[in-house]
């Protein structure tokens, strides 16, 4: 499953909106097949805060583990947030390798 985060907005900054986005996404999660990867695409996201990421990405990481795959990005706010979440959670996110 491919998830374009920009469908939740281009400025993803508050814990509350991250939690709401995750809850809204729950109905889609039931459609994910057992061995299917969940791919997160940051294209179009301008600002990505640790609080939003923690409410959306951390539960996905806990649920899907290595099946959660992040697309590479050059966005500094995304890179910093991902690094911070990895440090806090003591777990690494899997990143899609360029083809």
C-alpha cells in the first residue's frame, strides 16, 4: 500500500492532527494484505514535525515493523523528524532504496 502523506496536508505539525490522521487511516489499514509493505511517500509535504510523525508513523512502525517503508526525501524537516523518532523509539525505519 502506497500512502502519500500530502493527502493529509502539506504542513503536518500538531500532535492532535497526527492522531486524527492516524485514526482516519484506520479504515484503510484493514485492507492491507498480510505480507504487503506499507509505503510512506513524503512528496509534497513542506513541514513535518516530530509530534505529527510520532502520532502517525510510530503506531505504524509498531504495527508493521519492517513492512513499513519510507520513501527517501530531501526535505530537511522530514529527515530531522525521522532521525529524532528513531532515536526516541530506539528503532530504525526502513527506507526504500532507489531503483
